[in-house]
C-alpha cells in the first residue's frame, strides 16, 4: 500500500459532507473489529464448535463475494483477499489447528505445546490476519486508476474521459479494452496502451462497459485525431473530520470541489477547461452522488415539505420542437407530480438544497470556495423523453448524473457575443444550432462541466429514466458586473472634483444629437463629440482607481451575502458558538447565560466569508449571511452598523482568519469596547470561541 502524502502544517479537517463519504470506510472496519473481539473472547474461554467454525467462512469464497457486494453498496471496493498470497499461506498454516478445534479433538496430538500456549498462538495469528485484512481493505481505497485523457487540437472543443474501475477483468482483458479506447481516439497500434501500464492501474471494467469516445464533426468539418495519454491517478477518499476548530472554510470548499472533479486536479481544471471548454468525467462508480438525492428522496421531500408549483417545482415537456410548461396551481404533492411524470413530462425541482440535507451541505461548503451562490436544480425525466429545448445559460454548469441515463449534446455559441453571456438565451430550434461538438451518454456517477454560453440539450435513453443535478456557479460574477458597480462610483467622484462636468449643455446640442440627427455631419456635432470624449478622459484620470475599485468589490460582495446559504453548524462548532448556547433563570427569575467573554477569550470568524465590511452612505456596515434562509433570497439583506473606531477591529478579525485573536488584541482603547463588539458579533453567529464556553 502506498503511503499518502501529508500536508505540512496543521492538518485541516473536511466538512460534514466529506465526513459522510469517509465514514463509509469506518463502518466496515468497526464491524471487523467487533467480530475479532467476540472471537478472541470466546477462544480465551471455553471452546465451542460454533466458534471454532467462525474463522473459516470469514475467508471462504462465498463470504468474500457477500462482503464485496456490501462494499459495492457502500461505494467502497476492497482488494480481494484471495489475491494476497502472503495471507493465503498464513491461513493454510492455521488450518490444522482450526480443524482440531472443529472436530473437538485434543491439542496434545499437535506440536509439543500445552493447550494454553496453543490457544495464545492461535489467538495471536488470528489477530495478525485480522490486521492484515484491515490493511488490505484500506489499500483498496488507495489503488491507482488509469486516467485516459483525450487532448484535442481543435480550439472549439476539448473533453476529458476518466475511466474508473468496474467489475473484475484479467490483465490481458484490461489491456485489450484499453487498447480499443486508444485506437478509437486516433492512436496507432504502436501507440496503444501496454498491459503493464493498465494492469497497474487496477482498471477492472468489462470490455462492453469501456466505451470508446464518439467524435462529432464541428460545423461539418472532419474530426481531428486525438492523442491518447495515460496517467496514474490516485483515487482516495477525503480524510476524516479531525479538528473543526482549526478548519479553513475556503480550504474545505476546495477539498469538496476536488471530490466533485476526482481524479481531475482543481488546478488542471481551471487551467484547461474553466470558461473555455467542456470536461466530461466518466467515473464508473454508480453510487458516487447517490447520497445527494434519489427518486425516493424526492417523494419524501414532496410529502414532508410545502412545495408549490412554479415557486419550487416545474412540469415541462418538449415535443415536436415546442417547449411547454404545464404547471398546475397550488401545492405540489406526489400524486399530481407522478401523474405528469407518467405522461412523459419532466419534473424540475428548484433549489432542492433547501430540503435535502446532504445537498445543502455540499452547496454551502462549495460557496465558500467560489465566493458566490452555488445553486442547484434537480431534473427527473421519464424514459425516451426530453423536457427542455436547446438553449444556453448564464452560469457555469456541473451536471451530476444520479440515476438512469441521459444523452447530452453540446453546441458551440452561434456568434462571438454569445460566448460567456451575462444572460440566458431563448429557446432555439434544431435548425439554428447546427451540429453538436460533443455527444455522450451520462450514467450514474458521471459528471459533465460546460461553460456559460454553450448551447445544450439532453434526452433520456430508451428504457432508462434520468435523475440529475445541475450545480450552478459564477452567475453575474464577471468584470462587466464589477464595472457596472465601479463606473457610477467613478462618475460620482469625478463630478464632485471637476467643475467642467457640472457645466450646462450647449443650447444647440438638441439639434445636433439624437437618433433623428445621427447622420448630422456638421462641425458643431464633431465638436460636441470631442468635448464629451475629453470629459470622459477626465473622469478616468481624475479618480483614484484603488478607492473606487475597493468600494465596487464591496458592493458586488453584498450580492453574495444576500444570496448565500446559511452556514451549516457542525457539532464541535455548536459548543463554541451562539447556536449551542442555552440560557436559564435563577430563583429570582433573572436570565443567566452559559457564556462569558473576557479579555483573554480567543475568537475568530465562523467562516472566511461570513461577513463583509462595507462603507456606504457615510456609515460603516457589516453585511452577513448567517441569518439567511435556505430558500433563495427569502429575506432582505441583513447588516449591522458599527462605529468608525470599531472598523479596524473587524478588519483584524477578517485578516487573521483562520487563526484566533484574543479580545485584548483588538485595536481599541477601552477593554469594555472590545468586549462589547466581540459579544455583538458572537451573539449574531459570526464568531466562534477557541474553547467550548461551558
């Protein structure tokens, strides 16, 4: 087993979302430990026939197959124990002793040891076997997988296919199937993948399931041959939650994003695909996203919550080139939903993260990394149907296939101005979009990314329904959106500083400019244009860009604090935040709090982006999202006003994150002021203590 690389410095924990996945390992190991303890206790006491038989089924083929099925159901694949020659030999050495126990015969006929020594020897050997089985189980998480990347020389489209392990195959079959992939993508026989390269990657996928990439023509041109490269990629679960009080929320968001893209590295993703081309990861692990949402979870969600058509649920169809929305009125209950679904309609769930805990954890963790709302819609489509017309969106889209199969087609933008658009498009006809630049069938566990502006449509395969999630990020997060905030601020400041901008317009200008006078070619019009250009240059040159830029970023950040999901509070955080505080009364009816803030109390922000310090209308304000609803923009923005003398202390808290700061270190003169500000922020859920408060 290869050792995992350790990060330097303090180990940072993952979120509850990552802990959910890594927790799948410990259940199996705990089960083994319990079996081992029970067996050891019995061996140390009176030996019974039923106990003597216990070690045998543990290593039998039937038991192995049952164990493998359980592991597959949990999304974990352990190495088969029968392939471990070292372990097999040790088991063979134990067989004579086990047979004697099974038969109930005396140990005196064996080696020259008394019964007590033989029992200790057997007990020690079984412990060793148990430990080796655990080691093998852990090694199954750290196997190397083969990453087959198709690097296209076309500027219009590149995609990536990552093939992860499926069911058992021999090394020869693996090499054959991998060679087929290489040859399909333009490699010659001399460049096909070698058996050693693939077998080391432990790719256990049947030849039928390792499908070759389809090459689609772009605008009728011939497909450009691709170069196939293989890279060994470590596929490992995220580490378990260890130290929540030292957790950095931005690092946690990145780790969750790494889990989403695994095995593609985040740095490679941003360098090669972000805002430029699609990235398709074919994972071959059907339960990778299954804990986020399911058909059954949707049914329960509709029953247990008050969801309404149009607000929370859409019923759509796309037939004969026409897209329709068929929303009834009122509450969306399962009988109505499934009736439309049975008639071939698609069901779209808007913001399901408000009702599904695991999806809420995923999105609230990712939003800290992207510093924007991470939205989600769920799409449930019956077999052989389509719910939406071809269109493009104004968001970066990540499609997570949960159940069934769906064929996706991507098309390049029709015009340059549709590349990275700021608004979504209308519905297009099939004739308007041309030929697809990408066409693939997504299966459970697969993920597809494509940038905003990429036209797309999707249809379920015959005989398969489809359930997928679309995660959306970076809506209205461009330079253009920043300048929309920035230019008015620049103009306001320039007007105050420049007298020429405040002078009146010339009287004749109304007969020189306007749509009716746009063809006017007089000297007066030319002079007017020149004057306006000079004034614009003064606006740009007379303003301190730094001050205006900072204010514009703060204004744009307010949008994030209006839209963001509230933070998920972990158990260890409850002991250090207002969310775990409990008050009581004494015998006089006076309220007693269970926390106390002193000069030596150490505090830090609950999340890196939990608040934003903004100067507006001549006042210092702190905007924050801790009180937001899980429903999109249900409440008005929340902020508190502070004194100018307190702003520096807030700045210290922001810049020191994720480290803790003593209350005494806050840059204010009076101790009472320091404590008052800290208490005000802590009681609003913006700060946490380093130590539990009770």
